[in-house]
């Protein structure tokens, strides 16, 4: 290899850069962005107010330890604030975990249709992402356990998963944990936890509290509707928190995010309003889209995965193009290995009804 110019570390050039859901529909006046699982309800008015309040003090560095935010989160969830780390989105935290625990030659496991940030964060460290096939678009615990090797250091588990919308019950999470060596870090990514209305689901906080090798990551981008501010948090054992804090940027969370986050996490009423909206439209969309002859993967999150037959021109790609002409922007998930499907975020009532109408016309054409 020519060394006539700087070379990135091994693995970096194997990364396919993350391509976010598209946000526009050229030439269409009114656009409904249903491609990034953002909240149709928007953030808490109290969070907006807190955000604006910071404008008068932009010359000041934020509190690098995000102490008041960690205390607010700890208060809501009954946690020790010293066990919490905040990040610029859970993205930041997933990358910090990878940086702290992975090196050249190590392996990190994720499930087949797992969040694309996991392999990206893994490869950035020189470690190898190991993808484990799913069963019925659902995480396969036995498959993950079988994929563990002496080099495995981290398991990334999105529960519920994006883009499938499926989840595994807490018993399965615990079974996965029981089957792991104690030196393997289990990362539970519960970005959509607030939307899940199943008795057998748990974010895994109890497991975090009882173990030395489990962390849970959460985000303010989904139900709290603060995606633009980039804010997430994780909770873990003291030794993991210590390691992550050592590689963390000293001011990785900005002051507007801290203030808005404190207000958002404490606004239970607003969270409930957002959850209620989802509870109403998730089953409605699943049923109405199903009636059109399309398969919808049963989802517990704030989005659903729609599968197209692929015959007679009824492909996901054609549907995407047709919906886009109507200003309905969904998420193509070919990059996740699902070329026959589109992911739709639950939108406003207007957006949801328009999607069903447009899909009906697309299928009938
Ligand atoms: C949206 C999402 C997140 C949140 O990412 P942020 O960086 O906090 O915006 C985390 N994990 C999964 C699986 C997601 O879909």
C-alpha cells in the first residue's frame, strides 16, 4: 500500500456512512416528513421555553457534567445520578461505548436489521461488527449467543428495534444476559421504550442495577421530540460510567440541550399526550394499511414497517416515488437489507390519513 498520504485506521474505509431519511419532496408544497421517527406532537412547551432562556448566555460553557440534567433524569427514573452519562444524542454514547470497549480485532454483535449506528461505531474502532440473522424480523437470542466468540466484547441490542418495530420480552433479554461471559458488555438501546405498551417488556433498568456488564441508552430524540438538540443518556455500573466519562468530550452536551432536557423529562403530561397519540394511530395505520393488501410488521414503537409485494410494479421503490410526489416522505430501508419495505413514522392525523389514501391509490393503479 502506498503510504504517500495519511491512512485512516483499519476498518474506517469499510464504513458505509449513515444516510439519514430524506427530508424533502422537490416541487411539493406541503411535505410530511415521516422518515426519521420524529414526534408529530413536538416538544414540551416547557422545554421550548427553557431552550429559549439559554439564548441570553451563549458565551458561557455548559456544565460539562450536565449535573442538573442527570439529577432530573435520576429523579424521574429513581436512579443514582452518578450512574448516568449524558451525550449528544444516544449516537454519541454508542460511539463512546465503542471507543472505550472495542479495539482492533475485537467483535461487537448486533442483530441483522439492527440500528446502523452499531456497525458504524464498531468499525470506527477497528473492531468487527458481527450481524446475527433475525427470525421473523425479530432479534434471535439463541443466534446471538451462538455468535459469541472469545473476541466478542460488546452486544448492541435495540429493544424495540429500528427499523423493524419488533421487540423481545424481558425474559429473553435476561436469558441473553445469563448466557454471556461477564466480560461482555450488553448495551440495551431503549430509544422507543416510552411507546411500548406490553406487559412483558422492560427497558432493563433492573438488569443494569443488578449486573456489572449491562448499560441502557435512552434518547431525547423520539418521545421528547428534541432531535435537533442532540441529547441522550445512559445508565450503567460505576466502572462503565467511569470509562465512558474518560473518553467523553468535556462539553459534549450543549447548554440549550441541558435546559430543554430537564424540562422535557419532567413534563409527564406532555409525554403522556405523545404516547396517547401513538397509541391511537399505530393500530389504526396497521389495520388500514393491512386492508390494502400490504403486510405490516407488528410494531410496538412510533413507526411501522410496510412490505410491498414487489410484483406488477408494486415495489417499495415505486411506492416511495409515488408517495413523495404527494409530499409523503417515508424511509427507504434498503440500506438495512430490506429493499422490499418502507418505514413510516407515525405522523399527525392528517399525514396518517393521507398515507393510507395514497397507498390505496398506489395499490389500485
Ligand atoms: C432514533 C434512535 C436512537 C436515537 O438516536 P439519537 O442519536 O439519540 O438521536 C437510538 N437508537 C435507535 C435504535 C434509534 O432508532
